[in-house]
């Protein structure tokens, strides 16, 4: 739990920062606070629900394992069920935006 705890929270924070220009940062933070602990993994839920909140996506529901067993995944985050191309564009843009921000901050902090 500790090994993934800090990176999961850093990724969640990066998604919130990236969503300030490309999504809804308030919804991302609300989703993080409300839904991050609903899943089976205490750390894996943070990036998933934060992104879903930033894009107002609703994730979860029934799915099936390789063995054919039904798995109930708790529903989390927004109101919209369908994934769109703009959601994937937002992921790519936010990754580049946050990496640029990290490089600029690192440049000023470590020189």
C-alpha cells in the first residue's frame, strides 16, 4: 500500500492540474474525495476516478472475468456513460501539459 500510495496521489494531483485547462478540476477533486476508496484497490482508484470526474464520465457496473464470473465494479464519478474521442485527446493533452509544467518547475528548482 505504501509503495503505491505516493505515486497514486501524485498522478491524481497531475490529473487535477491538467484538468484546469482541459476539463473540470472541481469535479475531479470531488470525485477523488467521494469515490477513490470505493474500489478494491486503495490506490488504484485515485487516478481512475479523478480522470472520470474531470471528464464527467461515469465508470463502473458489471463486468466479467476471464473465467466467466460476474464482477460488480462500483459506479463512480460523473453523469456521462459514453467515452468520446475528445476524452482521449484530453488524456494526451493533460499528460503533455503536466510534463511541461514539471520540466519548467524542475528547471527553476534545480538550477
